[in-house]
C-alpha cells in the first residue's frame, strides 16, 4: 500500500500482484478474484489511517510479529473470508471459520 500512496504503482497493480497472481501461480481454485462463484475473500483498507504494530495490538496466536515497532501509513479495517466478516476494527469474529483451499494444478 505504501507504493500506491507514493504513486509508484496503482491500486489495480497491487491487487494483481497480491491477489490475482498468487492464486494463478499456485492454482488456487475459485479465489484471488472478485467473480461470481468465487469465495469473497476481501479486505477493506483505510489509506489514511496510520498505525503502529505493538505488543498490545498483535492478534497472532504466537504473540509476536516481525513488524513490531513498525509504523504503517494505512490500516486494514475489515476482513471478509468466504463473504463473512471475520475482522472488524481490531476485533476478530472467531465464530466464522475458513474453508479448505482447493487446487487445480497441472504441473
């Protein structure tokens, strides 16, 4: 997102590199694109909401992050997995579970 804010790449190029291409490269079925019949795995980003990673806001079960102490200019505010809201402004909905990924690999 930093490169988007700095004008180095477009939002569309970021989505291509971070969503479309990994799904294509690894042959992940029905993911990586916003299309009918695909899982709605989405994030909402506030590009003008800086935040710093610290011990109090790390949500990973391991309790640490390689980004601890780093300040970012943007923040993910919501995350949807399979169309279900699982992250909302710092709170995780643990009632919603993900689904197994399926692969279509021809290699």
